[in-house]
C-alpha cells in the first residue's frame, strides 16, 4: 500500500504497526512516498483493531531497554565506556537540548510511545462496539499512561501538543493517573462482561501500580497507598524482547559483551555482596578503551535472574520487569501504608533475597531506600527515585564530586542536572514550546 508519510515538529508522528508505519498526525511538512506504510484512512478499518492496540505495546517495548540503559548512565548505577562525547556528558550529568543521547534514546522514543497510546486509544474508542469495556482500549490506555509516568519522572518538563507550551513533571504525572485510572476501569468492566479474566486482571494491576508510582512521585502518599493496595505480591508485568528482529532485542546484551561493551557498574553499586547486584570481579575496558568497566550480570528486574545465584549474562531476548506486586509493596512501605512491624518484616524479607542478615539498624526508611535500589537495579526506576528523595526527603543522592574517570582520563567533576530537557528539534519545530 502507498501513502504519504509526514514529518513534523511532533516527534511522535508515526508508530510501528507490525513492522509497517502508520501515520498518526497530519503536519505541514515535506511528504514522501512510502510503499511499506499503511494509509491513515485504513486505521478506520475494524479488521485492524487488534493490530492498532498491539502497535501501542510494540512502540513502548521497542524503546524500553535503550531507555533503561540511558537512565542507568545518567544516575549512579553505571559508568559508560561509549566513545561519543554526548555519552560522556550524560554520565557527567551535563544535559542540554543538544544532548543527543537524551533526544534519541529518551525524549523522542517516549514521546512516540506517549502519542501512540493517546492516538490509538482515541481511534479505538470510535471503532470498538463498547469502548468502556474493551481490553484493547484498556491496553492502549495503560501503555500510554505508563509513557506519561516515565515522562513525568525523567523530564524536567515536556510539551504534549504542537503549538502549546510544556507541562511540568507533576502535570504529566497527573495525566498518567487519568489514563491509568481509565485503563483500570475499562479492564474491570470488560471482565464483568465476559472478557478474558486473567488478561483483564493483569491490565488492571498494571494500571494500579503505574498510578501508584505516579502518585508517589507527586508526593500524594494517600493516593499512592490507595492504588498500591490490593495488588498481588506475585504480580509481574514484563517488557518482552526477542533475538530477532534486531529492533526488539534487549540492548543490555550488546552493551555488556565483546568489543562493543560500554557499560560497567558504578562505584555506588560495586562490592555490595548482594545476589541482586552481581558484577564481574575484575574490570575490563571496551568501547572507548579507557573506562574501567565492572561488567554487570542480570539483576532481579531481568528475566534470567534467579535467587539461587549464578552470574547470568544479559541475552538479546532477556525481558525487563516494568511493573510488579513487589513495586506496589515498596510504594506502600514508602508512602506510609505499612506499620513499623510490617516495614521491618518487609525489609528483612528483601535482605534475605540478597543474602543479607536481618536488619540491626534503626533508620528503617534509609534501609528501605537501600533495598529498593538493589531490587530495581538497571530497570529505569532510579532517576525518579533520586528526584523524589531530594524533593520530599531533602536527600541528595545524585552522583557528585569527581567522576570515577576524573583522575585517569580527565573527566572532571559531575555537573548538577537532575532531569532531562526536550530536544533541540522540539525547540525549532514546536512554535508553542518556550524552552
């Protein structure tokens, strides 16, 4: 099929639909013929309803491992051995609209995923017989909502409409809660009308954890507890990866092996003697042939990890945990949804998973934060955590002072960026965005 593919200031002008490109927004731009694309008018075809819902999942899953990798470099989880200056700047917490590592790996992919969720949910509501009780609508809303959660956690601010100025982190998180609330309600309504009960429950739990995460990030602890309560402890929702095609591979595999290795565990996470944060005993170099890299092995948020131990390397088809009952319990613990006795029990449970003895200290919340960073190592949670701790707990845990490469390679001290800013393309192409 032939169509005209557009390019515009909206970075989310197109989304993958089973390998084809479906145009989602009409813009004033140069148009080209794309024989592999689906005409926009075909997105009114009821036969494409399931594919449209799946396209939202595909857009989110296709960007997630690269997103998590980039976030790990920016925080205190890993150091980079990348050769490009933009990655060195990212590792040093130097962020500007021209930081291409952020634009290509965080901002544009997240905006595409966010727009895919918004656009497809709106289209599906017009196509399905009962939009308030359809699991495909719930899927689009849930994944779109999660994209808003991540935008709110990672971005200092971000616009979501061409011609309009940026929204704050809290405004983005508030929209996330709206989307996820609707997703949960639609999933439960679909279940009540005979839809697949297991799938409906999983979508509802996914939405509840995401909404709780957004509420916690906003400082609304009571709302966070309300959403997190009732999520089963064994609930897990994965971002799936495959060995082929290459577009759906987990990028951690390539970044931790061979001559292209560019990732090593940072000082703050080395030598913890914890089964959840395992790494090579000795460093190596890779990529820039300068940075000493202690190669990480799969942590608990990756599908090859086992509590029994063992140094499992990342694989192309390693899945990443995006949401879980464990996260819901951490939210309850931080937001005041546990008694002191329950909190201590939870902490000791997590310490046991890591091979640690019972907690003998007195600062339960500090220990909770320490256990959380171990349980969610490398999975994209750390930046939101660091921003939240500084905002609501007056704890600045961002890396600071001399970078580990300062002495040997002259990298100098960390800068002070704490979130990402929209790309230069947004500044140039969006007349409503004021920067």
